[in-house]
């Protein structure tokens, strides 16, 4: 089969799958009618999309009727439509074929635009900027339509009422009742930045949250400073109550070994996945998250400890803060695409260490991009004037909370067993 034949076969497979089950239109929402090579297929796909938007059935009868109503029955035969509808035994591979159709279309447009750009070089422009503008205009036309394009209320009516009627929960609980009661847990699509001064238990709090969130779905953890077993030591101490130092120093008696095994059995039932490699890239996080989503469905949370020690590529002429901004923007996009919370630990700048008072957003290291991209920014800090006999009091200050506002909580940190508890 020729390349063109392969392209047309993929297009027929996509359209045939829609006839088999119109619900797959939601799975191939990214596909545009211009992506089809065959003009008949372009028109058929436009008809299918129109019927779906009008909440009408999408089948052989309705598609054929539209062609007849618009006096275009001569453009495609009923036999052709019927053959297409019966040639696809399953919809399981529709996304694969849709990806082929779009990929081929992008490359066709690229080849065509390459010729147009070549032709531009022979034209006279008053300045180089005008030439660049003309080139950029051509390239932008090549890019697929933005899935988040402007839409009016009529176009989005169906999606909105489906959203209202859906019982799907958009947030996951953390296991901290006061926080969950106020914020309804961690919302899917959030970029949540947690920053704190040394010795306030940032990693311990993250791990306790990981265990709570994992009750709702898979959690992926990237640890860049501690290896996998060090994280497990902390979680086992949290669950078992065995002093962290005894576990870390391997000074356990037979009874404590039994408690460790019980705690490990509990952790083993939770969908927690850990990667303990330094210098992780945001692209690696994205690709891993995509693989896990394909395998297990929606993730509950992605966690990276911590931002500033990631492998952050830096383009020529770009500042460190701008490079970090690229990472936080990508992290936010991953949270939206994966429909999960992306929790990222962050450093604070040195000025914050010189004072024992409530931090603010300017204390974030390379703060501008983090502050801008994050949905929630949390600071953990210790007020020496606030103490409890049972442990160290940590102030949890939500300095930015998109859709939830600003709030403060008092946490009791029992560092000896890596455990946090909300105080009144």
C-alpha cells in the first residue's frame, strides 16, 4: 500500500469508528476536518461534528439525510458510507488512527508551508522584521487549532451541564481534616508549591500527604536528594510510631520489626511510585506521567522534591529565573493535562532565613514565575513564640490560593516519628 493509501485507510478507520460508536468523538476532539487528506472525509467529519454539537444521533441515516437535504448526495454514495461503517470491527484503536491522521496532516502542511516560505525569500520586504512576521504567520497556520480556543455559551452548553451532572470528584483528600474541610483537599489541575525554611519538615509533610492522597489514586514521587529507602524509613516511622532514628540506624528489636512489616504491608496496598534520581527534567516527569495515566487512569498527584535542583535547561540569553519559569509553566500544564495535582517543593531565598516572622511570596527563590504559575503557594515556618510540649509547632500559611483564598493552620510536628497533626 502506498503512503497515500495508508493515509486514506487511517482516515476511513477513524470515520468508521465514529459510525460504530459516536462517543469516540470525545476521544478524538483534537482532530480537525482539515486534517483529512480526502475532501470527502473532510466533509463527512464536519457533518459528524455538527450532528454531535446539536445533540443529534451520528449514524448512517442522519449523515446521509444531511447530504440529501443540502443537495450534495452526489458527493458521496450510501454504499461508500456503509462500507466505511462496517469495515471497522472495534473502536479500540481510534485514537491511534486519529494520531496518524493528524501527524500526516501536520507534515503535509509543513511541506506546503516550506514552499511558501521559500517563495517569500524572493519577495521584497521593507525590513527583516516584516519578513519574520510573514514567516511566523505561515507557521502559525500550520499549528493545530488550540484545544482551548475561544468558545461561546452555545458551543459549551452540553459540556457545562454534563459537568454539573457528573458525580466525578475534582479533588482528592489529603488526610488533614482541617485543610480538607476548608479547601476540599487538593484540586485536580492545581500546581501546588510548598516552600519552607530548613528543619520545618517539608519532606515529612509531603510524604504524609502522599500517603493520604494515594487513598484516592496513583501518586508519582520524584525524590532528588534522598533515595527510595530513606523515604520509606520516614513513611514507616510515620505509620508505625517507631522512632525515625531507630529505623534509620537499624536499631530495631523483634517486636519493632513486626510493626515495620505491618506498616510496609499498608504501604504496599497504596499506589505510590517513587523515583530517586537527581537532576530530573520536566519532560521526563511529563512522559512518565503519560505512561502511568495510560496504564492506570487518572493520577491523583505528582510530587517533585524539589524545584531548584531539577535539571533545568537554559537557552542562550535566558536568565535562571526565566528558565525556572519554563518549568513551572510546564508543571502547571501537566497538572491540567493529567487532571491531577502537581505538588512541587521549593526553596526560599536567603533573606527569609534572617527573620523569624511570617514569610511572603517574595521569599520564594526565583519567585516571580513560581508565584505566577502556582494555584496554591504554601509556606511552612516556625514561630519561636508559639510552642507546645508535645512537639514543634509549624505554621502553615497559604499565601496564595486560587479559588480557595488565604488561610493559616497550626501543625504539630513530632519529628521523632515524622508525623504532623493539625492543632486548634
